[in-house]
C-alpha cells in the first residue's frame, strides 16, 4: 500500500532531508583533513612578522621537513573551537568574523522591528514598476567599485538579507539577488585596481609599483563587469518572463513566503517620517563602514561596534523601548547564528592543517611545480594553484605575501 503522504512530498524537500547540512559537511572535512595528516609528510616554512598585514607570514624558499604531528580524535573535536580562536595559530582566527555576523544580525533585527525596510521595499517597487531590470547594472557597478577599491567581501553579508526581498518582489528569483552581490563584488576584486589588501600588498611583496599593470586591470574590471551584468540581466529577464526557467523554480513559493511574508498587500504605501530617518541612518551606517574599511584600517571589531551603535540609535529614533530594542537585537543575532557557526567550522579545517604540519607541505609542492615552465603554462598553472591555495590561506593579503616573491624569482630567473 502506497503512503499518500509520501506521494505529496516536494522532491526538493525529500532531497534536502537526505543531503547533509553545511555543518555536517564541514565537520566531515575536518575529519578527512585530520586523516591526511597521517599520510602527507609534515613540513614548515620559516616565518617572519609582516608589517603590511600585522601577522606572521611564510618565507618562500625556507621550507624544511619537520617532526610529524598527526591529528587524532581529540584534535578533531577541538578544531571547531580552535577555529574561532587559536592563540597559537599564525593565520587569522574566525572569532572576529563570527561576532561581526552576530552584531550585523542584531542590527538588521532592530531595523526590521521599525518596519522601515518592509515599507521601503514596497514603496520602491511601486515606483520602479516596469523598470526593475535597471536595478541590476546600477547595483552591480556599486558592488564592483567596493571590490576593486578595498576588496569588498565579508562586508557584503548585510546586503543579501536586504537585497533578496527587493529582487524577489520585482519578479525575479533569489539567485538573481545573490548574483548581483556575489558576482558584482567578485569581478571588482578580480580586477583590483587600487585594492590595498590585494594589489598594493602583492606589489610590495614583489618589489614593484602597484601602478604596474593598472591599465590591464582596468580593462579586466570593465570588460568583465560588462559581461557579468549582461549575463545576470539576461538570466533575470528570462526568469521574469517564465519563472519555471529559474534554477530554483521549485523553491520560488517558499522563497516568497520567507522573504515577502508581509509584501503581498498591493495597496499604496508611504514611509512615515520616523521610518525615513531610520532608513537614512541605515544607509549612513554602510557609508561609514566603507569609509572606515577603505581609509581608517577598520576591520571586524570596528564594524561590529559600528552596527551595535547604529542599532541603539535606530532603536531610540524608532521609540522601540528598552525591552523591544534588546529583544529585536537578540532575535536578529539568532537568525545569523548558523552563519557564525559555519565560519568557525570552516576555519577549523585550516587549524587541523596547521597543527598537522601539512599546510606548508601543500604550499611547497605548489611552489615547486612552477619551475621551468613556459609563460603560457606558468600563467594557467599558477591560476589553479592560487585557487587551491586560497582554501588553505583564506586571507588574500597573506596569500599575496606568500606567493608574490615566488613569482618574482621566476620572472627574474634565466629561462
């Protein structure tokens, strides 16, 4: 006898119930990397303090074999905690990013409690009716500017929650909203013109002016951005004309329920004076964040403090009261708690590699594979090596300081 309830289940829900969560996948990766520490030879570079990024970095050419330190069950269990904060690690810890995510969630929770974002979304969509497609190039250009000037990456976290409801309300899907942010900022970072955390530090490490290749980077930035905008706009137009062509077509109703639970009323809406002030403070918060990161050496702690202070100001302006203000902040932080946990688990993988002394061995193998290659082969192989190394050295600054001296030695060596 066939169970009628099972016949009515959504295939995507069945698949989701069978596929492990991100937490399980990351924990399994920690276990796999721990097993590799019993197989891959242990080795280590000498390290020196880098003034550019204020942490220790490896010195190319100093790799040597060391006593192995294979990771066991206890190390695997400790890795997620050490991923958040490990005082013995030479790489960045995740506690600052995780706390920033929680403060960001609390800030958004307070803003949402005023109703300003919901009302603002409905007001914007009514004014842009029929011209929503032009949001895509405008927003992607703005995100690309952030990427090319200061390496905008973690700072985009706040915009997903803000932008996706607007994009879905315009008749597109969640993938369109993600693409605007991720591809926009990504192509900006790829064509980093004056990005101090990538281009400038890498140029200093290679002992060349950061203006070298600026024209080519501009061509890469503008050309890549045009292609990306055209692609996203084409996809968005196709989804709006036929929602079944969305890559998440089966989740469209669920996404609308999550992101537009209060957006179904088509009646005319207007922002109150208080809500307008809240949105102004909301926008100014991100302006201050961009200013601080790009010119004042701000990082996660500073940005977290900014969002905490802005949440308090918005709560006072919105007259939420002490209990509702704190309650909204805690609820908002709770909504992003899963993201914060993922950050720590992902960093735990790097901790296992460091403690097992195999991270430098992998980097050393990558360095050795570049010798004696032609320019064309070198460029293509270097690209994929950098992609792989980015999993082991998550900091673009640290990766630049490590890899650029090797590139310089290859460039100046006789062929």
